[in-house]
């Protein structure tokens, strides 16, 4: 198990994403990355991972209605 903290500052968050700190700041400002946790200057790595998954197309950005999903998966039987 790693001893690295789950919450990280802006510099570490940018490094974690492999981008410049200024780029990370721009991504936060444009909602491409999550904002810092309220009352802190720290980012949650899991929230960053979720946004990276979303912008990479690994997870849908809009949530499908459960009923519509069921209909799509089961058809109009």
C-alpha cells in the first residue's frame, strides 16, 4: 500500500496529470478538472481520475436515465 496522500496541491495535481501547472489551472477554470475541495487548496486524486476518464471517453459525461437504459438493454418485449 502506498503512503502517498489522496489529497494533493495544485503542483502535484498538475504533475499527476502530466501537464503544466498553468494548464491545470486553466482546466480547473474551464471545468475540465474538478475544483479544489471547498475550504482547501487540495484536489482529490479520485475526482481527478473521474474527470480524466470522462474527458478521455472512458465514462459517459451525461448520466443515462435508468429506465431508458433498461429499455435499451432489454428492448420492447
